[in-house]
């Protein structure tokens, strides 16, 4: 049986895709933009709707539609090494732009490129620019090369939002910028963010009432996509929090696609995204071994709220700029290592498991270094598996299962030898 919050999210998504399908009739204007560093509240304040290409790609992957889309993009010359989100998105467009739920997607009225750390974002929108008539506006977010956000970096982003992004949104929507309206939306964001953080921190309990990776990707759905700042998102996160509180009160572990999780035997931290084309099979490889993910970096790619950041209605543009700068995608290797080590300590995890994604060069680069450094600093063992986001050709179930089992056995052996894990 589905949780109430899950049913609510499903309905939110269905309504959203229906609105997009109806856009040519209703005149609803849409903005294509990326998840990390998204300016959802600002877009919504102009009565525009965001469309997130990565979300469409991962949803297409979960619905087994990505293989054909990737093949189509490769026929057009995109190489095997290109990020498969890009190929899936482009292939979907070339085959008629039918969204993951089977409804048509409208063409963009604006391509809003929020550039946070991954060079592919830029190349991706160059491809989309060739396919659509829409204008492009770029928000250039400085990379956190030194691991800090300076006032100059924040002011630079605010200036671009004021001088470039807002005028572009005014032109597309025909509406004037309304800061009071934006602040109202940001107040809703902050409320939802509080509840999301509470849910993630619940994984400190034993057993953890949530799986912060496989369950976590559902939990971040509304806040990382088109719903941050809406009352729907506030209601979703409040309901989710109540459900998790019930599980804590009853001493229960997470729900999995196979039903309630059995005894919690392993507590893991993960780095990297999940595989979407075999998502449930992948999750089962962990749940049937009694392995729960208690913290993951992937669930921070669209915002690091667990470190205290909140959208602030009193400082609307400044806090939006700080949000963009703080996304996990915008962080250097040292900061990522610090985050993972903190998770291992705070969530009393047995180790770090990395799912390295072949076609995500931005994040796969440096992951072995991360693994070794985390092992050195925490003394907990690391494991390494490889798969892909939405290309089913790169999911070798038996190989991945073997590696996960060996990794968990290693943790068991170390426990038996009295080595602290
Ligand atoms: S971060 Fe990785 S998955 Fe996302 S767009 Fe860049 S290369 Fe693709």
C-alpha cells in the first residue's frame, strides 16, 4: 500500500504534466531550466511553469522509455560518452516530445540556463537552442573552488538575476516583477525545507525509519522540481513528516517496493545517483541484505538544506543566489569529502558506497580519490560499483549484486574481527 504522501506526490505530478500538455490551449508559458540552482519560485512568481529536462529523463528511464530515446540521439551523432540524460532528453524531443507520462510537452518559451558546476549543462542547452526558437538566458554561478561562498560571489549572482533573468522573465510573461509575491513563495519554500531536513535527519534513529537514497529520491521530488514554493509542497512535506514520525514511534524501518524493510543490518552512506532503468531491482539488492542508506549526497544536488540553508523571504534574491551557489553540484572535491565524512560520523554509518555513473563525467571524476580519503579519515570501508543513469545497456545486475554482497560481507568480517566499522 502506498503512503498518503506518495499518493499526493503522484497526483501533483499528474496535474503538473496535464497542465503542460494543455499549455498550447491555455496559453501557459513555460521555462526549461535545470534542477541544481533552479529559480523555481521566481519562475512561478511570473505565473510561468518550469520544465526540468533531467526530471523528464529520469522519469523516462523509470518507465523504460529511455533506451529508444538514447538510440535516436546516438543516430544523430551524439557519442557513447555523452551524459545519457542529455541523449534521453534530445531523443525524446526528436521523437515528438512526448513526456514521461505519455502526454505531449510544450516547446519552451525561454531556456533559462542556471549553470552550477557541470559543463554539460551548457552543451545541453546549446543542443536545445538548435531545436527550439526560444531565447536563452544564462545565470552564471561561480564555482566554489575554494569551498566557500563569498559576498562577491553572492552579489555577482544577484546582479545577474536582477539585470538578466528578471527582465527575461518579464518579457516572456508580460508581467512586472513582484517581490512581495516572490517572498510569499519563498516563505512556503522555507517551511517545506524545514520538514525535508527533519525527514532526512530522522535517519539518525536505529532502525532508520527512512532510506535516505532510494526513498530519498522520492522525498526530494517536489522540492527539487516544479513545486518548491507552492502550498502543495508544504502539504506534501508535512504529511511525509507525520508518516515518518509514525514509523519512529512504532520502531519501524523504511518502506521498500517489496513492503516493510526487515531487520536493519547495515547502515550506509552513498555517493552518486541511483540507476533509474532498474531502480526497484537496484533497491532490492540493498533491502534484501538488510542494508539501509542513512545519508546520500545525491539527495543534495538540488540543495544542501541539511547544512542550515533556507530560502529567506526577507532576502529574496540574496537567498536565491546563496541557494544556487550552495548546491552539491557546485562544490569541489574537498567539500564533498568533508560532507561524506560528516554523514558517516553523524549517521553512524558502516561505510561509503559509491555508484559511479559512466556518462556523468562531472561527478565520476575524482570519486576513487573521494573513496580512499573517506576511508583514511573515518576508518570505515568503501565500496565501488558502476552503472548508468538512464542507459539500460550499462546496468549489469549480476555484477552489481556481486559487488554489493562482497562489500557487505567485508563489513561483516571486520565486525567479526572486532574492527570498528
Ligand atoms: S551533473 Fe552529470 S548527470 Fe547532470 S547534466 Fe552533468 S554530466 Fe549529466
